[in-house]
C-alpha cells in the first residue's frame, strides 16, 4: 500500500487487455463519478504515486501468448494491490474477444490465485452497446455473437456464443465454469448472491452472468461488492462506484471539463469491424483520406514515409484520416499472402511510425480506432499516463496525456461508436 499521505486511497485497480478497452472502462467509471487515471503498458515498481479513485492499467495482452498475458496481468495486479486497491477488475471486451486457448480464462484464474479467492464472475454484457447475455449465450443486437461480425474477426474469431462452454475450454477444469441464470439476475442483488453461494458450493470458480438490461448490471454490481476480483466488460463497472459511496469511500464529484482541443486532428483507424468501416466511409466523404495496404507496405510499393508526408500536407485543413479498414475478403487475401501475424505486424508498425511522425510535426490531437492499433500508437508515442475526460460516445472518452508533449487522444474500440463518430469527435474542435 502507498505510504504517501498526499495520495488518497485507491479504491479500484483495473487491468485491461487492450488500450481502447481501458479507456472504455475509464470513461464508464468517470461518468459515474470516479477520478480515473490510465497507465499504459506494464507499470514499473518505482512509478510515482498516482492520485485517483481508480487506476486502469492498459496492457496489450488480448492476443498475446497465454503465459505472457498471465504474467503481465498478475504483475499489474500486484502493483495495484501494493498501492492499496480495495478491489481488482479484469476488463475485456463486451464481445469476449479471445480464442479457445485464452486469454480470458487463464488470466482470471491467475488473478483469483493472486488474491487467494475461490470465486469471481464473468460479466461482459453491455446493453447500452447492444451486448447482452441470455442463458449463457452472448448476443450482439438480436444475433448470436457467432453470427455477428465477430464471427469473422481476423485475430479472435468467435465461432461459439455459449460463454460457459467457451470459457470452460480456457480454464483448468471445464466444470469450474458456471452460470448465474437470468431468473436469479432478474430478481435482483439478493437473488444473485444466493446463486453465487450455490455455485461456490458446487466448486464453480468463474460464473458467467446473464444480463439483458441495465438494471441487471446494477444488481450484479451490487451483489459483487465484496468480491476481491470482478471480471467483465465496462457495463458492470458502472455500478461499482455506487458500492464505494455506500460505505462513504467515494465523494460526489463534478463532471470533468470538456477538452480544449488543438487542430488539426489525425484519425488513425486500424480496426476492420463493421462499425469502424461505416465510420471510415462517413469521414472519407468529407476529409482527406489515405488507405494503408499491408501487401504494398510489405513489398515497398507503399512506404510509411510517403504516407506521413502526404498526410502532413493534407493537415493544412482541419483533419486527415489514415486507415487500413477493409472488407473480410481483402483481409483474407492479405493474410494468405503475408501470413496472419506479418499482415497484422506490418500495419501496426506503420500506424505507430506514422503517429510518431505526425506528432513530431506538431499534431497534438489524435483519434485512434482499434485495440491493436491503439496499443502500437501508444507505445510509439511513449505514452505512460492519461487522465480520463469527457465522452464523445458511450465508452469512448477524450483523454489528456499527463506528460510531454501535451496531447489529447481518443482511443476507440473497433466495435464502438455511431456511424458519424469521427465527425462527432471533430465537432469538439468547434467548442474549444
């Protein structure tokens, strides 16, 4: 625990498996009255104290090897506990982005071992963004997850919407995964606690929670107030600040001030989700746009230097868009030509290098779409700490870099945001 008397007690310590997921969580907590700082990358033991109600550590472990994801997550959790965190939260995407081998199950089990507890919940539901869980099955809108765009995700294709079965494949024992059923959740927090007690008695360590509406998330958050570890999407996190207020640990706070943005804005979109494809099309109709081609980059027909130079010239206006967003068949072609890992690495490195070049040339406002892209851009810019600010869309806030140079950034999960999200972000310039 931190001994620095200047730093108020840390209530919630969170570990997120990617950068956009971390800012989504930070935004949710901030919207519900917590002062939130996001730490990018594995924290160092000698990092200076952070004054915040919640600290969210953003890792890049969603598609990392299992051993690496577990090791980094446990190290981050230990760092948070040493700073006095009352409760840990392991955050992953509301579309449960992972593979049959991990990393959600292995990380959750390792964190349980760390805090010496025998039970936690898995609650990815986020009804505000049309992610719901019923009878253990995850839905996107009115479609099973496996029948949505996530069924063709280039890195984490989700072919099974049954989360109890899917998570069971990731854990040490398939029978250690259970379900807090709809009937219990619909009755409220007391019934959820009863269900949790029954599951614990059966040897269940990790229970998927049914949730189809916002009230279900609030009830679940109330029911898990005493758990040392909670796992899920940002939806359940919105109810956690209320738990701290009930014990007078969290004061009422004023909404953060809107950011004072400095034009021009560079938008970097690496996600190929359906939502981002629509957002790219909407912005491309109005602003200079440059498309990255992984095959052309790998063969030298397209270079980072040339794209960055053209983008800098175009930035004499208000904004520029650089993207690698493509249809599933184009992604498949690149992966067959280069291999899945090289295709992804080629684009990620390009985005990082381009972001660094633009910031070196004076750009101070960036919008980044896609978790993998966000992680690489954050690393390329050497970002370490961000303070969470006001939202652009649910789950996507502006953030302020707490270091030099002063930057305003928005990190958007590929599946998040309205069709006019990028244009909406640019409107903030008009109010600055």
